[in-house]
C-alpha cells in the first residue's frame, strides 16, 4: 500500500491515493448544474422578498443543507465579498430611535416617539440576492462523484477504513497529506445508515475515534512535484472548472485546419420521417406527455425533442424488441416509446432515485406493464437489448451509450449534449474512430472541437462555427458505428429551435455483428 523510500524509514503515499485527495480538493462536478441549481436560486431570491428588518439580514442562512434519502447536499450562498462589510456593520449596529418630545402628546398621536429603522442593509442584501446567478451557489464536494452519494463512496469507504486500520487508526500521521479524504470519511461515517452498517460489519469506529489524534511511528511523505504532475495530467481543456471554457481561437483554427488537411467529410441526412415527426399529444393519456413535470415555457420544446426521437425509434422497432432508455431521468422518452410500442419491452436506466420515483409514479398511474426500471450507472447495465436511445446524455455519457449499443449489436437513436464535457476516461478515449485517427486528429484537437461545439446557443456570434464543430464530433461517432457495419444517419431535430443541441444520430445495426477492420 505504501512505498518505502530507499535508505529511509519514510514511506511515500501512493500516487492514486494523492489523486483522490486532489480530486476532493476541487469543486464538485455537477451534471447539468443549471437544472440542479436553478430551483435553489429561485428559492433564495424568493426569500429576498421577505427581508424586512435588519434582524432578517443577520439571520439569513448562507450555509444551506438539504437532506436526501441517502445523504445530504450542502452549499454556500456567496452573494458578494463586498457584502461582508455591510453584514458586519449590521451585526454591530443598533436600531436608531428618533424621539421628538412634544409638550402635547396628542400631536404625536399619543406616542412619545417613533422608531426609525435604517433599511440600507436590507435593501443592499435584497439587491445582491436578486442579482445572483447559479455561479453564486457553491456546492460542497461531499462525495466522490460530486454532490450525490454513489456506490463509489461505499467502495472507497471500505478501502480508506482499512488504510486507517493499517495505521492502528492513528491518522494524525497522514492528516496533513490526506485532509480532504479524512473530511470525506468523517462525513460518510456521520450518515446514520453508513455508521450502522459499518458497526454491523465489525468496523472499529470507537477505536478510530479514540486513536485518531495519536501519531503513528511511521512517517509519510509525498513525492516531490507529485501534485504538479497530477495537475498536468488533467488537460487544461477538460471541463474541470466551474465556468464554461471558451476555446482559444488559434487552437480552434489549428484543429479545423487538421480537419481540412485530413479530408474529413461531414455527411448529413434527414430524419426517417422527414418533417413528419409530430405527435398529437392531446390524444395520448395524461402522463405519457411530459406536461405534468415541466413548466409551460419548456413544455413545447420538450415535446418537439421527444417527437423526433420517438418517431425515429418507431421506424426501427419490431414486435418483441427490448428498448433501453439510457440516462432516462424521469422517463419522458422511455414512457412515450412504451406507450406507442406496447408489444416491446422498455428499460429505464437512471442513477438518480428522485427521477426514478417520478417515473414510477407515472408508470403506475398509466398501469404500464412493459416498462422496467434499473437504478444504476449506465455502464453498470449488462442486459441484452435491441435498440438503445438517449436524449441529451452529457458528454462522455453519449459515447458510453453508443459503445454499449455497438457491443450489443443494437440499433440506436442518440441526441448528444455537452460536447465540451468530453474527456478521456478509463473507459473512453478520443477520437473514437479509426477514420479520425488516420486523419491525424489527436486528443487535444478533439477536445478543442468539443468545446467549440458547445457554442451553439441561438443568436451567439459563433453559433455557426459551433454547429459545424458539433457535426465534426458526431461524424467521429458515426464513423465508429460505420466501422462496426452500421448504417448511420446524422440529421437534425425538427424544428431546430427546440434545442441548441439539435443533432440526432440514428444507427441501424447490421444483421450480423461485425468487428471494425
């Protein structure tokens, strides 16, 4: 576990352990952070309307904690550094009394004075809260994969426990080097069900509490320059930062120049139903359409997105097929497909419990018998299926879906999203196709194209370039599928205005599975 330095009694902490420490040091990665943070932002800005007195200002909660079924989510409301000055003044300031004594109390309506409250701090905080964006909500990195507890935390918990056990729980010796890992471990231990299970498994948490401030006779060190090495390993272009990366123009031009020199051709087609993708939502049962879960502003666009994917699947499916909705969320896509294809089985794959609870409620209300729910990460799913589909799976998730479809020789209908979220992992490397690799496109070029592809917001100056780069990224995906014998169409959702991320990949599996040459 530890590496002993030559001619020394000092042990070096393993690089992978320090990578985990470095990982906890960074802000958490939040899937679809806008969707996650927006409700909290609205709640806080609603609270701003109720601020009336300086007492309300002093009692305003900047540190928030939300209790979930299997853990907690914590975040800090960082309104403005300047506000700390105002806040400190408010805490030390008394309400001013302005008393105007009159010889005749009747002049003052029977009172001998009036209370005048300085509302400058109230208005100041109100204005700051109203101007807040989601970037002002700073979420704590409580769990290994961000803000939500996953199976990875339970696996890591066991390993870190045995690491501490090997030190006889005298973890003061590694406190300096593993500060964030220890903080994470303490938080995990504080969760009632984790604590209870650990005790049942014979974990000596009492001894840990007793010995943790003791120093082990073993000395530990970190390899010189290790953190710099770890930091360099994570390319600047990968989206580890909180804000959206804007690719440097020379990098984009260099990548696009390689595309031209490599003679990479984008081949686009049309949806199998052309422009006839509309669904009469008014004629389907309540619960099949997404109207119950979405605000009216989003409902039309969501319905248009679903129509394109549902009708594409209808063109591919045959009776008895197993269809998988990866990253299904609340099941909007999967439930709609299950309604129109009652003779097929539909699996919903999603790791968020709250999303699946909503999906199950809709399924039960519709009395659907052809839908099965799996709560797991998409790459943990091992079932056989005939068609894979996903709507706006983020970054690498899109490629994981495509990979599973190719492994199962399954057709696919995929609408990608978050091109800038693409990065090499232990499961995926980019570019994915032999076509791109042979054309001289390397990892950095591909990441640059991915980040440029995220500039597809409507009316953005670089929207046209963003769409072109999105097509280039999806051409790599299409090429990979073609190398496996698939017939692939890269087309756009109809209408284009239903979402800025409007590419659609439709792949028809070969009758017999083939391997890329």
